[in-house]
C-alpha cells in the first residue's frame, strides 16, 4: 500500500482537525431541526395556510440561501486566487489566501447547517401546500441535486470522489440559483 492510502485509512471518516467542528455543527443542526419541527407540529391548520406561515418557510429558505452562498464562496475564492491577472499582486493574493483558509475551515460546518435549513424549508413548504409551479418544481429539483453533494463530500475526505463533490456542487449551485432568483 502507498503511504497516502495508509494515512487515509488511519484518519477515519472525517479528518481529526475538522472533526470537532463537524460534530458540533451536526449537534446544532439536529437540535435546531428538532426544535423547529416541534414548533411546526404545534401549529393549527388555519395558521399553516396563512401569509404569516409563508414568511416562516421563506425565512428558512433565506437562511439556507445565505449559508449556501458562504459555502459556495470557497469555490469562488479558489478560482479567483488561480487567476492569471493576480500573478504580480502579492498583497491581494495574501489577503485572498486568508479568506480562502477561513472559507475552507467553515465550509463543512456551514454546509451542514444549510442542509438543516433546507430540510426545514422543504417540510414547511409541504405543510403549507405544494403546488406544481416553477418555484416548487425547481425547489424539488434542487433537493434532488443536493442529495449526492454531502455523500460525495464524505468521499472527498477519503480522496475517493474523483471530483464528484465539485461537479455535484456546481450543479447544485446552478439549480439553486434558478430556484432562488427566478
């Protein structure tokens, strides 16, 4: 076996330096989802079909959008830092590399929280009443495209993904932007 393969096998599913933040994000996301599900289940039927409840599920979607923009910022910063136009700009590259390290560190925990908001948004939309319109269909398509992203992210930690995490993330970004802004 190669040394790299041995190191990958020894590190576990998630690297040690990120494990605490990922576990903390999972705990926060699970707690938030349980709390919000409890609140959603206690609503009356008249409240579920009101404009106030529409603002509630749109709030979940808005929070997910903000979190996903942060998650996608990592990929944008990766592309920007590799631009040829920045070849002689050492101060700009240093500043961008600092932002890139910050975005990389928080990429996975914020993505976990974003998935929790997306699940809450989806459940609330179905509770409100699903209609076959462009917004709801594009939302379902976004949800379907989202499914392979965290799975391929786990493979990414093991260096077994063959760029599937990036490809599925770009597909999610495109469908998500269509759902969010059209």
